[in-house]
């Protein structure tokens, strides 16, 4: 939890819940492959320029164009890495669930992966950028609306400040599972500091 946010103040906690979301998958769903990467030397592009003890209140800064180019590239790069590790091709996937930062990044990643935008779960027009919660929210909604079906193979991809990025390929179990969360009641878990 962030310093300076009283744990009893629910209104103050809401913006930080995105950092703490999760979608539980039943154990009969299979993680086929995953990639995770990070670089720490882009502090001037996206990060908090204030150093501890500097007396300056920490705040996030971001240079939009370099982050856009990096995010589009990173999503496509890790997607190809995960596909290689899983031994599948992009055309074998049923659904793509990208981080919902903005449509330009999603479109650029779709072009770089040579995948039709129609295969992507997109809900950014409903919620805007919900940060780390964007992929879990999109998955919950897609399960609820049956855009993700039993036996589907899906690719999920996300990125964040730091810079960090990750992609996973999941094989959904061949039969529906009663423990899938409902889209309009996503499981948000807040962990006190």
C-alpha cells in the first residue's frame, strides 16, 4: 500500500486497487508459457524522479512517445517469445487479452503480431486505463460474456512502470468450471500495508 493513504479511507484506497487485482483460474486450466522482463534504466522516461531523502515529493512522470513505442514493441516481443515457448503459432490462439492502456498501443501490437483486432478483448472504451486491473477486468468480462470459451487458448499481455512487461499463454479447461469469477463482480483483493 502507498504511504500516506489511511487504510480505513475506502475512497482513498480505490485508485490503488489496480495494483492488487487477481483472477483465480482453476487448477485444471494450464499455464502453457510465460515471459517476464524488466529494465530499470528508463527512469527518465517513466518513473519517479525524486530520490529518497531529496525532500521532493515523489511523483510519476512519463514521456508518452517513447513509452508508446516501447509498449507496442514489448507486447509483441513477449507474445512471440511466449508463443515459441508454448510451441504454438499466433493463429492457434483463440483470444488475446492485452493491457488496456490505450487503443493506439493495442492496434500497434496487433499489427506487430499480425493478429486481427477482432481477436482482442478490448474494454478500454468502457473504463479507460485501469492500470494493472485492466487484464483481470477484461478476463472476467470475457468469461462472463462467453468470449472466452472452454478449451480456448488465450494470450494475456501487460506492461507497467519500471519498465516491466509480461505475457502468458493459458489453455482453458475443456469443460466450464463453476469457480470462474463473474465480470461485474471482479475479485479485488486489498492487502493492508
